[in-house]
């Protein structure tokens, strides 16, 4: 009888732990998503742009930093944002090079 009760208690405890782990995973995902959004907002502000200027963006987690890569107009931006402080700690931009496939001529938009 005691063994059966012990077994039921262990199964119940495992179920509670599994539920807490699932909830924790959801919270971590939400936190990462929020960090990504805040990082994008920080680099847009830092670059002096508006939300509608951005044509695409990718956020990559790199340790305590988020790397935000995005295009706006004819410029490509590569920025690093401290996840904890939201501060832009690295910023690089360069013109997007467009190519004419028919003639093999490359030019940079002004």
C-alpha cells in the first residue's frame, strides 16, 4: 500500500515539474521575443529612422547581445544591442549594392 502511494506521489510530482518547465519555456520565448522587439526599436531610433523605413529585419542572439541586421532604403545596417540595458553598442551601415544581371554591371545607389 505504501509503495503504491509513494508511486502516485512521484508521478504527481513529475507532472507538476513538467508543467512548470513548459510554462517556463513559454515565458522564456516571450521574453526573447520582447527583447528582439526592443532591440529593433533601439536601432531604429539610433539610426534616426522610422518603423516604416525598414524593409526587413533579422535578430540573432549572440551571448548578452542581440545582433540586428536590417535594410532601409538603399542601406544595410548591422547593429549590436545589449540585451540587459537596451543600449546600442555596435553600429555599422553600408550602401546596398545592386547588380544588373544582363550586363554584369554593378553600381551603388546614391
